[in-house]
C-alpha cells in the first residue's frame, strides 16, 4: 500500500522508516533531544529571570531605569535571534581581551554557552515587554488602593500588584516560552547538536531526509502541545488560587 | 575597525546579483513579502474554515493550523526542501521552494489573526445582516469581512515584522540571505567581524524598528477607539494551541 | 401568522424556553414583557430563526421552521428585526445600510433600491441623513435608521427586541413615535419592551413571561387592570410605581 500511495503522489522515494532507530542515527536523535530539552530549560529560566528584572525596570518610576530598559528591549526585539546566536559565537569572543578569547578556543561547550546567551537575551526582551504590560495593565486604582491602606511600596508590589500581574502575564509568557522551544532549533547554525541538527546530519549522510524530519517534527509538535496544555493548566490553577485567597 | 569594501556591501544588499543569484537583504524582503501575500490568501481561507460549523471543514483547518504553529520554521523549511523535489520529480529552485515553505508557515499564523479578527466582531453585526435575509457568503462579503479585515491590519503588519525577523532561518537550506552573506564576509577576515556584525545588526534593527513604528501609527489611525484585534501583535508568531491563551490582550497597545 | 406549539429551548444546560404555546394573528401588535431573564428576547429571536428551537413546533406565515426544505434566508427577508443595540453597519453610510437588503436580497436595481430606501428613511423622519455614517448619529437616530433598514425589505412581520432599552431617556420618544406610527398601519408586530405606556396604548394583546414560560396572555385592559396571575401582579407593581 505504501507503494500505491507513493505512485499516486508521484514520489520516487523509498521510505525506510526503520532507519531512524538504527545506530548511530538513533543515538544522534537522543543527543539532539537531550540538547533541545536542556537548551529550552536553561534559556527559559534565565530569560524569565532577566526579563522580569528588565520588565520591572521598564515600569519603574525612575526615568533612567526606564530608558535603559527601553534600549535593552528595543535592541533585542528588533534584531533577530539568529543574529545574536552568531554574535555570541563569533563576534563576542573578538571583543574580549586576548587571554580570555584564547582560553575560550579549546572550550568544547562554547557553542552551547553562546546559544544559551543568544537565546536568553532574545527571549528576555519579549518577557520584559510582557511583564511591563502586565504591571501597567493593572488598574492604577490598585496602586492607590494599596497606598491608602498604608502599605509600603515593597509591600504593595508583593501583595497587591505582583499576584495579579502574574495572573495576567502567565498566558502570553507561556506562549512565549513555547516559541522559545521552537527557537532552539536555530542553535544548530553555531554547532549545537540539537534536534534539528540531527535531521541535517542524517540527511547529509544517508540522503534520507523524510523519516528523520517526520520524527523530529512529531517530537516538536508533541513538546509544544504539551507545553500549551501545561500553560492552560497553570492558568486554571492561578485563577482558582486567587479565588481561594480572596475567600480567606 | 576595518570596514567592508563597497563590493562587499553590495553583496550584503543584493547578493551575487546581477552576476549570480540574488541574495542579501533583498532576498529576505522579497521572500517575506511574497510569502505574506500568498499566505494571507491561504490564511484567510483557513481562518474562515476554522470558524465554519461544518465538522469536515473546521477540523482539518484547525489541525493544519495547530500542526504548523507547533513546528519551528526551520523544520518547515526542511520539509519542503526534502519534499518538493521528490513529489514534483524536479527541482524548482531554492527561491521558490523557500517561498512556498514560508507561505505555508505564515499562513497558519495569519489564519489565527483572521480567526481572532472575526471573533472580535460584535455578534450583533452578523445577526443584523442575517436578519435582513443575506446568505452566508453575502454576510461575509458585505458585512463581517470588511469590518474584520480593517481591524486585522495592525496584526497583519506585525506578522510581517515577525516573519522578517525569522527569515534568517532561510540560510539553513542554503538561501544566501542577509545573515548568510554577512557571515560570509565576516569570516573572510577576523578584522571584518566587528564592522560586518554592526552593519547587519543595524540593518535588521532599522528595518524592524521603522516597520513597528509604522504599525503603531497604522493602529492609531485605523482604530482610534482601540478596537483592534485583541492580540498583542508582537507576540503573534508565538502562539500555539487554542484561542484561550492567545486571544488575550496584555495591557495597553503594542510597542 | 406566528404559532408556537409547545416550544422548548436550551442554552447548554439552561432551559430558557419552557412549553411555550402562543399564537399571534396577522395584523396584530403583540407586546411581550416580563422580568429580565424571562426568555422574552430569546423567544422573539426564534421567530426569524436567529435562535433555533430544540423541541416543539414553530410556524411563521404558514411555514414550519423545523422543515428541512425551509429557505431560511427567504424567511428572514420577510421578517424584519430591530435590535436593542441597533447593529447598524458602521462601515456603510445610512443609505447603504438601508439599500443593502433591497439590492442583495430582493435583487432590485440600484435606482429602485435607492427609491425604496429613501422612502423608508422619510417614513422614520431621517430622509436628509442618507449620506451620514452611523457614528455621526445619535442613538435615537441610529435606531430609526435600523427601523428603516427593516422597513425597506417590506416585511410581513416586524420584530422589535427591546428597541428603546439602550437609549437615553430623552431619545426614547422619537423612536417610540415611529413604532406607534407603524402600529397604526395594520402591520403584524411583535414588540419586546419595558415601555408600558406603549403597551397600553398600542398593543392588541400583551404576553407576560417569567422564567421561560408564558404566564399570561391578555388584552392591555385586562392585563394592566386585573392581571390574573400572582407573578404578573408582582411584576406590574414593580414597574408601574
């Protein structure tokens, strides 16, 4: 039946689905999966931390903090992620003082580090915007209500603004993280052996692009859909938690 | 800092043209523009299909859109890179392969823009249109689409910007676009790296920044009462799986 | 003209219309009133099948609405509806709003459609507003344009879903005057409203609904002076200070 479909579609390609599970291709696939997951996990954490900091800076009352944060956000949002990957891998070492860049040369994992740096900065700018919008999206009345009860600035943030901001922020943040997962596929240009790299490797050696592409696509889709389900679940939890808090 | 020569700068802008294949910045812009136009037509049909009440139309459209949105651009590019020569039996050239791949990719996101735009219309509008006896097609043509499309324009421009920002991914299938030509020049000589990166980075920055300002102004002009599509346009290409998470407005305005 | 026979409707799990049996004669002006949530808006929206019913039978102008062979578009062309939120098309001028139906549904030639539209606009007192856009009109004017839009289709039945509820008090009169004028012309009209003055003056019969059921159907005289049901009496005492 496979032959029939092939002839109907006009494909002159012999599928060999088993190839993905042969050595060494399967090993590469597993390595790729490991690197993709690792890269996603690390960059998600770092970019959220950095993004929250910048986002808060951007909505602060201090004009200088706002301005600097603004430059940061504009710089990383207007320039593609791939550029930053290249930048941290090729350009950044050039700017470092001589002894440091010499030390980096034999460092095996530099590609990974450069990828983490590039993806982190890129993603953090979007996170910052989301955080800023979340904070500023809260009614000004909340700030005044907090003030009028006599809370200090810090207390106001902790008990009134941030909890609500978190609820507003989780959905777009979640989807941004999913996009981050998809962005890790760019890391292959600087040599990080993640999932997409696996596809190219297998194709260049065996000329069988299809099977690996299908498998890897399925993995990406599964990962993204899982993350999306996770985001929806978190949304539900946050909503319920807030209701519980109010009830108390 | 060593600066690239004029020839090299021209290489950055238009690639090998007219002596060789087109490349550089022009390639990015052309492919993205073509993909967006074609992607809009397909996205419109998909978005409308997704809103249809007929299970047989709604489900496949939704599946297609969700599948593509859960796939990185690079993978979509690989798919078409491998698929097209095999299906058509002949190679149709890198330019068309990448344009088709980008079209398919962006059509899924534009489908969501269309869907959100249609959902954002007050339900009274189509109701009033149906109540004077207009058929489904007539309601779409004369009442709902004109209003929804106008609301979608800022989101549409933002999708253009986002796609342009993702276009360097094209270098993975061999397209000599700006990032690729920049890389070629930078690796010629170590001393050229700072300047080339600066130029390439600045080019992306200027174009995206200008476009986003245009988008802001367009949004203000078209929807002074702020009734634009309820999506933060800049986060357009990020959304996966479901209107619930995506169709929420985070705070004020866009950029 | 309009006949409900044991009609039920659910919105998901919510039973919004229960055992509705009602008959509205040709040329009759029927006012439907009741507290919010009583299902009166839903009821009127089933008449042109904007809301479908799940159980029971509904006949409009002799046709059964659950009939598979029913051409619902032609039905709607003969049933005009005026909404609480006016729902004018903001991207079209007043004239375009009113000519859309005649042009695309009745398939009239542009000149004939325009003539009909202008006549309808004259009738509601807005003949000179043809080239304005809805956003340039007051609420009362917009609603009158909405009435003209319905009239331009020369419908057999006119439905009004709380036509004045979204209007500022000083604008209500201009719209009510138009509706009164139409009522005196012998049209079949079903009006959902809180304007009891109108009901008393113009209705042939009044239907009172509560919690999805038709509680009482009576002439205005009977209904306002001596309502038979307890809930009707409660409702009236709240509405008519």
